[in-house]
């Protein structure tokens, strides 16, 4: 294998690696955006669940009082 052939192979490998890294960078950027969106959705779900829990606790206390439990 001549030096020119070796340089050609190295150039091809370098180009392939460059394309791979660019693709990975783009994919990573897209995924980080999706992760941010999902984090916000999870936060909203947790807030809603906390509100529902609070409402359930208030209802439970009310039922207990109506049944003659605590005053």
C-alpha cells in the first residue's frame, strides 16, 4: 500500500468520523430539548397530583367530621 493510498484511507475515515460526530451532536441536542420538555410535563403532573392529594385529605377530614369523628 502506497503512502497516497494510506492518506486516502485516512481521509475517508476522518470524513466518516466527522459525519458521525455531527450526527451525534445533532441527536444529543434534540434529545436534550425533549428531556427539558418532559421535565416540565413531569413537574406539572407532580403539582397536579399534590393538589389532588390535598383535596382528598380535605374531603377525608370533612367526612370524618360529618360522621361524628373529630371536631
